[in-house]
């Protein structure tokens, strides 16, 4: 019996090896596809490089680069640690406030957009219309939105909040849609079989599946909005960007260095906190 068992095991092992070899021999040959992709990339790089001509650094550009580097290593400490409304701490708090409000409003407004655009919840005709609207929002850059809204609200932080809220809807709703369409419907069917009300199905079947994904997406968008808030200040939408541009134009490199240091420290702190929160939501660490 032992010999027969050993022979049977050897035969099974040989069959597995043959099956593996057959699968490897029948593997899909995609070298033509890979070659075509490589050629397409080479052609795109060549075409792009042909239209871009680098003529070297201008004298003004070199001066600005040297000035910024000098300012970073010799920042204006009075501006960096001051408490006035034109000092770095106040402008950083204003920038962060714009990002916080813009993210919260955008995340809340994105929820109905996401549910209306989900194929597993709404009819396809309605979902397609809402998705086209979301796509239209996403195609317009934040700077363009700021230039439009600044005509409505005037310069200031309010313009930055409205701009970031609208821009956040486009990205956050797209991520929300993915989470909604990945819902485990078997849980909802089980709750339905138990006689749960629609509110109970949402409370115990939908929200637990979506909460972590929604919070993680919102935090990720906040990281983006925090950096965008600096850029929006350039066009007068509040925050630290406007003061930074004024200092660059007037060649006040020490003040430029103070703003740069403030931004770097703020972004690093927010990045560490948001990464820790996202890891906690994803892995429970």
C-alpha cells in the first residue's frame, strides 16, 4: 500500500508539473503590444521635445533663484514668529482655514452627487447626467474657478473657500462613486430579509462600509486643498500666496524665506497627521 501511495503521489506531482509547463507554454504573447506602447511613448517624447526649446536661464531668473535660496537660509525671524495679521503665523492659519472650510463644504456637497451618479443606485440616464456635470466641474482648473468667483465675492478668503468647495466636489464625488459602487449588496439583502427599515439598512449596512473610505478621501483632498490655497492667494483668493508674490516682486528675499519656511513646516505637520489617520482607517494601526 505504501508503494502504491508513493507512486500515486509521484504521478500527481508529475501531472502538476506538466500542467504548469502547459500553462507557461500557452501564456499570452503580448510582446507586440509592449513594443507598440514603447514606440508610442518614444514618439510622444520626441514630438514633445521638438516643440520645447530651452534657451538657458535669464539674468533675472538667476537673480531670483539666488535670492530665494538666500532668503531660505536667512529668513526674516520677526515676520516668521510675529503675531500681526500680516505675519506668517496668521497668514498660515488663514490658509489652513480656507482649506478646512473648502474641504468640509466640498465633502458634504459631494455626497448627493456621488449617490446620484452611482449606477447601482440610480437609473443609468440620471447617473450619466450627474457624471457629466461632475466631469465639467473637474475639467476647469482651480485658478480659473478662482478668477470667476473673485468677480462675485471680491478678493479675500471667501473666494478661496467657494473655489475650493467647488473644486473638491469634482474630485471627492468621483472617489465616493467608486466606494458606493463597491458596496457589498449581500449585507443589504440580509438586512432586508431580517425586516429592517430603509433607515436601518443605511445605518447598519451602508454607512459602516462607506465611512472609512469617505473620511480617507476627504483627508486626502484636504492635503491638496492646503497646497492649492497657497496658489489661489496669487489671484487674490486669500491666504499666504498673495503676500508671498508681493515679496517676490519686490525682491524682499528674507520675507520670502519666512513664508517658505512657514509653508514647509505646516505642510509637513499636516502630512504626518493625515498619513497617520489614513493608516489607522485602512489598517487599524
